């Protein structure tokens, strides 16, 4: 079974802190994604990566950066956390990215910025 | 961004009732997927439809892809409390080619 793990289920940070969210997948998937999920807004794509050291902006990249130094690990970085970044963050991975491919999601990190 | 509109946003029904959830767009998608998300967990894929007019069944769940590949529906027969969750439709983002555009979801509550 594919497993996508996220470093924390719950995280509380203060405004201005630098925040790292880690995601690891164990199935040698090429593609990895970061989404945030907010009530009434659904899942929105922040960044994705289709290969090691490659990254592409999603629909809402402002205030975030990412790092993919190894194939299995994709990190989301909040350079200076703000209260409007309080959200559920979901990481996902997929093998090929073609139209029938499955995205496998981690359990999510609920981040609160005070 | 290709928008996917889901309706209804919330649905609360009694066990044994039937229901239909809709996913509509003005854009054509090469495929549409349906995911279910339970509280505290990430979404899990239920089905992928790729051909216009395609119908797929998963036990009591029936998924249909519109002929023009712009819309899809999910029909649940004789809903059970275990069907409770957030149902999300998703289509490939034409800009990225890899990432998905998600609808906002339909939150279903089935009470005994």
C-alpha cells in the first residue's frame, strides 16, 4: 500500500515564525503536491513537483516555498507565518500524473498561526 | 483555473434514502475523479471516469461522466451511516498537466 506521511498532525505557530511541513512517500512516486483545505474554499494547489529539485507554482503560491532534495520527500515552507495561513495542509503523491493516475494523500497537518 | 462546481454543498439524510451529488464545469476534462474524505484524514480515490457517457458502479455508488465530459454525477442507493463524509470531484489541471482541480465538496451526513 502507498503510504504518504506528514510530519505533524497538529501544529501551532506564532506570526512571523518560519514553519516547515514535511511530507514523505514510500512508493517511488514521481509527482508530489501540496494543497491547503479551507471550509467553503475546498482544496487549493500551492505547489507541486514532478521530479527531484523541480517545482512548479500552483494556484496560491504566495507566502510559501517548497523543497524537494530527495524523491521521497517534499517540504512546504512558510517563510514568515501569518494568521491567514491557518489551515489544513494536505500532501499528495502520484506515480505518472496521467489522466487515470491516482493521487495518494497524507492525513493532513492542521496548522494554527496565532 | 478550470472551475468545478459541486452541488449540493451539504446533504443530511436518513439511512436508506437515495441521493445524487453533481459536479459541473464549463470546461472539458480528459477525466474526472471522485474522492471521499473522512474527518481527520486525507481524501481517498473512489473512481476515475475517462470516456464521455461512461458509467461506473462501486457497490451502492454509481458514477456517471457526461457525454461532453464537462460534468459528472455520483448517485448513492440506500445510503448507510458509513457513507458519511466529504465527497470531492477533481479534474486534471490543464495548466500543470499533473495537478488536480478540486470542487469544493459535498458534505454528506447519513443518520441511522
